C-alpha cells in the first residue's frame, strides 16, 4: 500500500504540470470570480463580523465540497494519510485564515480595490520565497520584484497620509505574505490525491480557524441578526458558492496541476476586476496613488510572470 501511494503521489509531479484546456478554464474562473470577491467581502463586512463571516463562508463551502466529492467519487476519495491531512490543514490555515481572513478584516477600513492591488504582490513574495530556498531568479525577474515593491510603496501612501487607515494596508500586506507561503507550501507538500478533497480540508481548516479567531475577538457578543442587511446575506451566499466552492477549489486544483508561475497570473487580472467593480458598484474613489501604484504593481507582476514562464 505504501509503495502504491508513493507511486501515485509521484504521478502528478510528472504529468500534472502540463497546460491543458481544463487548466485554462480553471484559470478563467479564478480570474473573474476572485476578482469579484473583494467587492463581495466589502459588502459582507458592512453589517457582519469579519472573522465569523469569513469562517462561516469557508466552513460551509468545505462541507458542501466534501459532500460533492463523496457523491461524485465515492467516500473512499475523502481518505488522506496523516501527513496529507496535516499538510492540508497547514495550507488551509495559511491561505484561508491568514491570507483571506486578514483581507476581510482589512476591508472593514480600506476600499476593496486597494485591497486587491496590495494582494497583487503575491508573485513578488513567491520569488522572494524561492530565492530564500536556493533558487536564483533571472535578472528581469529581480527587476520586476523591485519595481513591484516600488508600486507597493506608492499604494501605502494613502495609509501614511491618513486617507485610509494604515493598519488596514499593513494587514493586507501581511495577508499577501501568508497567502504566498500557503501557495508555496502547497506546491511542495504531499496533499490528498484528490485535489478537491484537499481543497475541502483546507477550507474546513481555515474556516474553523476563522470562527475560533472571531470568537476569541468577541465578535459573537456584538452579533445582531436583525441588523444584517439583505445585501450582506446575498454577498455571503455568493462568496460561499462562487468565491469559495468554485474559485478556491479551482485554485487548489491549479496548484497541483499547473505551473506555479502560470497560476500566479491571476494576481494581475484580479486587481483590475476588483478596482473596476469597486468603482462601478461601491463608488470607490480612483485616487492617484491607487491608479499609479496599481499600474506599477500590475506591470511588475506581468514582468515577473512572463519572465518565469519563458524560463
């Protein structure tokens, strides 16, 4: 049994990284749906507590996905070794609790478009992590990273000037580092053989963590069911089904089936979608720092990703 598991775990490493039609479909889902989640989060936290709503979102999506996996592939597809389950929990805590949870908290104080642009730094942090583990990025990649950090400096300007709350900007930057750590770990660790099972366990781990953090913060003491707006309920439902069940599952599948540099391309599409929706739906201001800093970050990410793919 151990031999067959080892052979099976090696199989994806050789065949999983090919760019197929399914990869492009999954990428399109991540591009569009995740770009819209920043708007959804902003609407949710207008009347709902951040960590409890985020934890509920991912816990519900994880349970739904487990049911779908058991129905589609049979209960045996839910099995995972102790090491695989532990890896899924670790990745889930980094991606969902750290990467997403801090963004949700930050969006109680900063615009959704700005949050999305700050999260676009993920590919830069991935290059830094790879460099720290012995990889030597190409010179254009290094240049892209430096350009990207210059863009982040411009984006943090509103926080320093007091136009938005600085702690919200710093929270999103921390979230992007944690998301990068989770993505990097997911590409290195042995996760459950069925990527959808792994995605479900990650969402359950991160969602449970979010609920616990919310309880520790005392968010339940201020809960007001009658005060939750219809828009917040609808946005939460959208986030559960499309932001988590569909898009997060597609992302988790991509991390095991596509080149990491290609998966990272979502980082320069999501901000464009998020900024446009924030301006059109929520009337968020398109200030000079957001436009200039955002443009610099997106260009930097394009340089990094295009250079990595050629390499």
